[in-house]
C-alpha cells in the first residue's frame, strides 16, 4: 500500500515537471519569434536613418505670406494654382497608398509634408476667391481626369516592388519640380512666388530622400521630366533648409 502511494506521488511529480517544461519551451519560442526582425522592420530601421524631412518642408502658408499684398491675379496664375492644388494632393495620395502597401516610413513622412503643401495652395485659392478643385479629400479622387489617370498608373507601377514604389516617389517629385519651375516663370504675385519657392524646395528635398532610399536598394533614379543634369545637380547638393 505504501509502495503504491510512493509510485502515485512519483507519477504526479513527473507530470508536473513535464507541464512546466512545456510552458518554458513555449515561452522561449514566443520570445524568439518576437526578436526576429521582419523584412519590413529592417527596411523601416534603414528608412529612419536615410529619410529626413526637414521641419521647414511642412509649410504653413498663412504664416509665410500674411504680410504680403493680395495683388491682381492673371489667368495663368489662377490656372496654375488650380493645377498645383491637385498635383500636391496627388503626391500625398500616392505616398499614403504606397505606405499602406510597403510600410516604409519615407512614404508616410513625405505624405504628411505633401498634405501641408496642398493645403498651402488651398490657402492661396481662398485668398484669391478661386473655387477649390478638390471637392473631397478621398484618396485618388480629383476633378482633373489627367490627375485621376496619373494616380492610377503610378499606383499600378508602385505595387510591383519596393524599388518600383521608390521610383514612383522620385518621379512624382521630378514632375512637381518641373511644373513648379514652369509656373513660377509665369508668376509675378509675391505671395504665389513665395509658396511656389517653398514647394519647390520641399520637392527637391523629397527627391533627395527617395534617391537615398533607392541607393540603399542598389538603384539610381533617372530623369523623367527634368533633364538628367538638373536631377544630378539636385541629388549632388545638400538637403535644404527653409524659413
């Protein structure tokens, strides 16, 4: 009888030890899995190092032009503001969508900057009593069919791979700089010129950021809208500070 009790106690102790061992092993597996960096985590750590959006890229229009006069606005200046309102929204929408796809912080950070850019143009539209072409803030929705089609084609390209997505980002900034340069040449209103100058500076900084990301992937960006010489001059110069 006494021997049977000892056997029962021994079996009970062994069972407890087995259960404890299983619990410890499971916890070790969980901790190990938590410590294994995913591809996205590695990319985001890399991204945090190379992607720096200068604080001055977050434009607050009314602070910058509050003391400048409201001048007579030409048809070209009016049409340019309408175009840039949607073009800056396009940049924001594309980067936000690509961030959701790839989880790379460069897209999220620059999208936030682009939101202040499109809002700065909206402020100018209000300042000159021009109807805003943006009727809703839904991503990918524009009054202009040109921008609707461009958004679709850029997103299709950006979904192909991370490198393609970064190329799309650089391409958007390339286009933005070209259009802002051309519009600025037709503007003499000081407040519009001030905002355009800051938007252009921001786009040059964004282009540099995307180029650095591409370099990390072993790729380089080739000009699509500006000349290659203009692109090289931007990429070979330092990040710019604004007011």
